[in-house]
C-alpha cells in the first residue's frame, strides 16, 4: 500500500497537520517529511516530531548506490522505496525542486479523514 502523500509550501501548515495526525494516534514512526534539502528536511522533521526517509527505510544496496548519485536521483529512489512508481517519483521530485515539502504517512488509511 502506497503511503498517503500531501504537498506543502507552508511549514506552519505542515507542523499543524503533523500535530493533528499525532493527536489522532498516528505513530511518529509512520510520519515522514521530505524536501529537496537534507538540512531543511532534518530541521522540519525535528520541529514537527516526524521522520526522514533514511537508511532503515531503504534496502542497503540502494542506499549505498544512492550515496554517489545526484540529489534528484536520491529523492526519486527514496520515493520509489516508499512505494511510488518511477513516474510518480519523478513528478514529486519536480515538486520538491520547486521548494515544496512532502508529508508521507504509512500504515494508516484514515489519514485523509484526519486532515479534513
């Protein structure tokens, strides 16, 4: 099952939605934030008490391979590891290029209802 995904331009709105999810009992381990910039991703994830897509989400061989690729290649591979198709990953990576923030939630099919 693919994760729920939503794009944000506003960091405060992202944090508000992460708080809503956690208030509804969504496990922190199932909430991921991705941006085009590793520092920004880490800062937002820390501030919102969410995760980044790291080594534990990616199988080791692709994680090692990604260390040598461009940032765009790495982001697309991370998205594919989360369950998105190559075409979807390319579309989302372009959104990240434009400065958007992606919120992904795994293991919960009620997320849409939580964020109404």
